[in-house]
C-alpha cells in the first residue's frame, strides 16, 4: 500500500510564476492602511509584468490612493501537499481615460485586456456596471512556490 512522503516545496521560476498569473483570472489583493490589513478577491488580467484590475469607487480605492503598495496572490490547491502559489508585490496606479496621451493609452490598453476576459466591461451591457475604475499593479517582486508529495510503495 502506498504511503505519502513529506512534501517537497520548491521555488517557481519567473516564467512559471508568470504563466500561472496568465492562466488564472481571480486572485486576492492585500493592502494596508494604518494598522489595518485587508485582503479581497478580485478579477484580474496579467500582461507584460503588470496586473490589471477593475474595481468600484469606495473605501478600498480610497485606501489604495493613500497607500498604493500591495501584495497580490493567486493559488491552485489540489490537496494538502499539492499546491502552487504566486505572490506579486508592487504599486497600484489608478488609470484614467483623460489626462496625457500616455494616460489615455494606458487606460485603453487596460480596458482592451480586461475586455478579453469580459467583453461587456464598461459597456451598456456590463454585468458589473458599478466597477468603473481601472487599476494597474506594476509588479516589482514576483515569487512562486510549488508543493507536491511523492508516494512510495510500502515495504512488505
């Protein structure tokens, strides 16, 4: 009868971590203000070293305007000793359709990427019309880890 060996945990390569971010669309953003830390699930798109998010005006956005340094996590869990996890750290920037030509291009790029996932985003048919704010998380640090447990045959 097979028995489970202790799990093996290893660091992902940068390419593996980026592939995992590209392969998922729901993660968790962690942010802090004064002595309070919060974490919330959020839809996202990863492209070229940045995570693009869509959110609604409110306390989270106000907090991010005052303290834009965040952590962002995506996990896959297949079992107690079978999982993958990526954590990105960076700074969030609110994207606006107005301002300089560069501001407008950044906003349009984010909207294009987000519409690949949800074609109705920010249209009259939008299923979440209250999410009107686009945000870019510029990734400064990226770390991924993988755990798996090998089985071995039990000795007779």
